[in-house]
C-alpha cells in the first residue's frame, strides 16, 4: 500500500510545483510530458492507499480498531465484514476522526495544486499580451502537433514505478505511534474513497495486508477513477484542438494540474469541494 500511495503522492507534489513563465516552446512541451506521465487508474488506487496511510496516523481510529484485535473470533468477524463491504469501516470507533484527517491533509494538497493551476492558466493569458516578449513564439503553431498528442497518450497509459524513498517514508508513518489530530472530525456519510481508505487501514491494523495486485477491489474507487479518466480525455481533446503554444499552456493548467485538485476533492468530498 505504501508503494501504491507513493505514486499518487509523488505526482501530487510534482504538479503543485508547476509554474508559469515558460521561456520557449520546448519548455511548454517538457511541462506537458512531465504532467502527462500519470496513469488515471493507478492514481485512483494511489489516492485510496494514501488515505489509508493517513488513517493509520489517527490515534482515535488506531485505538478503536485495535480494541477488536484481542479476541480472535471478533477480529475475524470484523475482517470478514470489511472484506465483504469496505463501507463497514465507517462504523468503527474513531472513523470520523480518521476521515477528518484524510480530508484535511488531502485538501491541503489539492489547494496547493489549485494554486499551481492558477499560475499556469494565468500565464497562458499573460503571454498573449503585446508587452510580453514571449508572445512571438507562443503564438506560433506547435511543431508536429499529432506526434505530441501521441506522446501524451503513451505517457498517460504507462504505469509508473513507486518511489522507494516515499514508500519507505509512508511505511514508517503508517507503522509509527499515531499522533496526528485533525482540526475537526468529518461527519458521515462519506464518499467511497474515504470508506475504502478506512477499510484498508483497519485491515492493516488488524494484521491483514491488502495488496495492489488486482485481486482485491477495495482500492477501486469509481468516483476517482472516472474523474481522472475524464481528465485524460479532456486533455487529449484540448491538445487535439490546440494550435499555438499558449493554448497548450492552458491545456496543461486546466487538465493536467487543476483537474488533479478537482478529482481529489470529488473523490473525497474534502473541504472546498
């Protein structure tokens, strides 16, 4: 789960650093390829996995779930219920506090990404001004538009390797003594991604691992997956219609960066959604 979560977290942090101020057409294309290097389905699973890591840092939730571990019969019963229905996790003690932590931390990430989107989209307009010396090259047609679209589609389809460094950091965070307290608990009902994150965390706390091997559907959140898939389609359509570099800049800001914040909020119903 730490490896799966690391793919989502690394991409989130990367897109939050996107800036405007492109110096030439090549810089725009480099940013496009950098941002396109993400697989929608993999990111959606990573979102749920990252939520699980966050839930395991909630003292109330950890204590509440572990209270069922002492009795083997009760532990097995809880695990069976969680496996049959991930949403059962929302009834566990401390679930509201853990959900609040998930929403709070992920909203912080979404807000940073939204700010990056504002910067890139604003620059797509700024660069068109007569006073901007970059206007000359930014208004020229993008070279080999069809090939750059094909490169973007290929990058979007590829599965990304987990970050060893981030995986280790996330694993340590999940295994450490829980100490993170959210500003406020999150009241139910929860979106599926939150419930699934809580379910994965609860199963881990009860000693049962969940692997991202395609055999356990607990990581498959339909809301996050659909939103991220639509983001990719919108990016491809945007690029297919875009001609000058400043239009590619807008495509990056809107469908690489901003959509990542929007999809995180849509999946989690976090603050600001």
